C-alpha cells in the first residue's frame, strides 16, 4: 500500500514545480535604456536667442541654465531680454558709466525697471513666482575683464545679485 501511494503522489509533485524564467538580462537592458534616456533629456525648457554679434565662450560644463533676466552683451550693443538698451553705433560713444566708472547707466536703468515690473507683477498675481534676483549674462568672449566686472557690479546694484554665465557647450 505504501508503494502505491508514493507512485500516486509522484505525478503531483512533478506538476507542482513552477517554470522559472531568468529576467536578469532583460532588466539590464531596461536599466541601460533608462540611463540613456535620462542622460539625453533636457528639462530646463529655456530658449535663448543669441544675437548675431555675440560669440559665446566654449565650456565643458553640463549644468543647465536657470530662468532669470537675460542680459546679452556684444562689444557694441547691450540687450535686456531681447530689447536693445544701448547701441554704440547710434550713441557713438563707449558705455556711459557713473559711480567711479563702475556702473553702466543704461543697463542699470533697464534692470531697475525690469525688477520693478517683476515685483509689481508678483504683488498683483497670487500664483506669480517669487523674485529670484537671477541675471543670466550672455557675454561675447572678446569683452574685457574690467567691462565684465562693470556688468556684474551694475547687475548687483540694480538688485540682481545672482549671476549665471551662459556659455556654448561642446557636443
């Protein structure tokens, strides 16, 4: 009788074993695809219009730009958010400066007006983003260091104390 039971139960034991699938290689492929897609994804959503007279320096940095006021500078022109505030061809002289030749007057006036507009909008709209005090400097690589210091000083005096330099990344 004992022999009979063991033969009868042998078929049940074999049927109950589950089929095992090795998915290690499939998971490896999915992880590689995920890493590739995350590496190539651009989440900043910032679009820059670089004027034709500005040649950006090249950088190996991979950090993305942040939203803020765009100040674009070429040797003869200054733009604030795509609006020309100074053009040497029309004015005929180098940047007008005050405060011991440190602050660029047209840039200071435009940035103060821009800051006031942002703060006015912030007060009137409840969902408006808080004033970040960030200025994105898009500067031609031929600009002298003293002029760059004047740009930064002028931005700080106008209330924009955080600087971000926009450069051209290598592909």
